């Protein structure tokens, strides 16, 4: 079985890699058959409305025990309006943190996929309804949802829906956070989810190799004290280097265009690494983790089939610290591997798309 801890060594993405049971259970299409219910799984359309209380086992890793729950209510045979109750995710539904707000996006998508594929429910109109009470406003709805469908703060739609989906609010992406044993290389299901956000094949090839640094400078947490020296090493290896700063205000298209030229995405652990969702499929990702062992982005990059490396960078710093002094030789070695990966990808595919 190949070592997928350092995926950059896997230059050919069609290698027969082993998918573990957690992958098959939660991140491949077979997961739609893993949900159980105390009610009859079939819908009796002669006796509507019907509520299906669905459960599936979580992955069983650190902080990933118990079950995931979802509810689907079918009220009418003629289905014109399907509502997904995003308000169930409370604060994560409009989070500034891309990882946190990706949790409701993915959970909601899984709920819709289950309704469509398992129950064969037609989806003529999907509205994602947010809880816009307290300090949350319609204008605060994150840009990712514009690619999913219609959004609303009208809670009345929840009662008007022909089909109501209350998606799973735990498990799924959260179960990836600390599971360093997870093996799920290039998940068809997860890549289908990502494909709705950006067409990775529509951009022209960038003229020059570019290394991109996901910046946390000035944030007071997990920034690099020797940032200028790190940028110097990136320019040595890739000729060109760019510092990237992502904000919630950026549209998905803005982020995709920003990442379009990047052959490597490099930076200290943080939600900015989640933007690899919108990068080209051949991109290499290097994450600096310090003395801790978070698995969030290792596993996301694995699901996407991307090249991934994790380096310590600074063994004296953890995810709650600032002032990382990045080991420049360790960084240079990782960047060299990323450059080899990029060259191999272009040789294999004939382009950088």
C-alpha cells in the first residue's frame, strides 16, 4: 500500500491507491447507502407528509464518534419547492472562516444528493434558508452559496416547502480534522461537490511558474517572523512568488482567478488552505504545521487528489502561537518537490489545467 502521507511522491494520479473503509463510508457515493432509519426507508406517497429520520455512523477517529443525523420531510407528491434549513448550523452558516463555513455547504449538498439519488425526488427549485436573526443579515451570506442555488432569510419557506431537508450538522468534514490515518485519494463524490464552484479547465495556462504564499501576516496568530526570507526561497525555486490574502468578501470566481497561476500553495496551517478547493487540479500544497498534527487540509487535499506535503517549519510553535521562524532548508526542499510535481503534471497532461 503506497504511503499517502506525502502525496507529492505520487506523480501519476491514476495509480490504484487503496481507499479505506472510512472513505467508502463517508466520502464516496456508496455513503448514500449507509444511512439508516427507524422508519421505512421508502416513501409512501399515499400517506403524506412523511418524515425520514436518518442516521449514519461517524468515522470513529479522534472526536469523531457517535452518529450523524439528517431529517427529510416529504409533504407533497408534486414537488416544486425544496428547502434546505441551513439555520441548523447556527454560527458556522455565515462564518468568516472558510473551513467553518464549508461545513454547512458540504453538509447541505450531501442532504440534497441523498434526497435526489436515494429517494429520486425531483428538485425543481432549491432554496437554502438561513437564520438571519440577531446580528446576521442577508448580506452576510457567504459567496459559496451563490453557486449552490437560491438563498433566503425567509423562515416561512421552511413551512411552505414540498420537501424540507435538515442536513447533518456534525461529522463529515469535521471528522477529517484530526484523522491522520485517513486514506481517501481523489474522491469522485467530493470532486463532484467541488466542481460546482469552479471550472478548473476553462483558464489559459499561466505563462510562468508561480509559487503562492497564503498570508497570515499581521493577524497575531501563526504568522512568519522571517516572511521575507521565506519569500526569497520561494523566488529561488519558482522564479516568481506572490503573497495571497483571502477575505470573505471575495467571490468564488475571484478566489479561483487569484489561484489560477499558482503551481504551489504554501503557508502556515490556517483556513486559507481551504482555498485549495478552487485551485487547479495539478496544484501542489505545502502546509507548515509546527509541533501540532492537524489533519484538516491534508485530508481535503487527499480527497481532491492534489499533491500535498506537510512540514514542521518551526518545532517550537503550535497552532495557538505566533512568530514562526520557518526552517528555510526544510521549506526549500519541499518547494523543490512541488516544482518537480508541477513539471511532471504538465508532462503527463500536456498543460497546467
